[in-house]
């Protein structure tokens, strides 16, 4: 496995499309307790990927950092839920 943390994203607001700054990530659906299985997604050579559970379209935006999203507020805080 890579030597970096995999960003997790959530979609509480039900956005049809979320821009992210990485191509490998986890989708959790909505925040717990309304989440779906936390699924690892990899865009590979593509610039978009649809989550097979919640149908959120994730689109790669190279201008965003690893934990930035458009619209804002779609980063899942794994530290907060572990506490």
C-alpha cells in the first residue's frame, strides 16, 4: 500500500457531482449513520468515477488539494468518527 493516507469523501447534501483533487479515494456516502460501505475508488487514467453505491460523480480537478472539494464540505473526517 502507498505511504500516504487515502482521502475520504462524503455527500450529505446529495450533490450529483463533486470535484476532488485526487484520483484515488474512499467514498462513504452520507455521514454515519447514513453511510454506505466505505469503498475505495481509483480513477486510473480517467478524470471521473461514479460511486457504485451512491451514484455520486467524482471529477478530478488538478487545481484542488487532496482534501479540497467543490462544492466545499464534502471531506469526511475519519479522525472525528474514530473518537
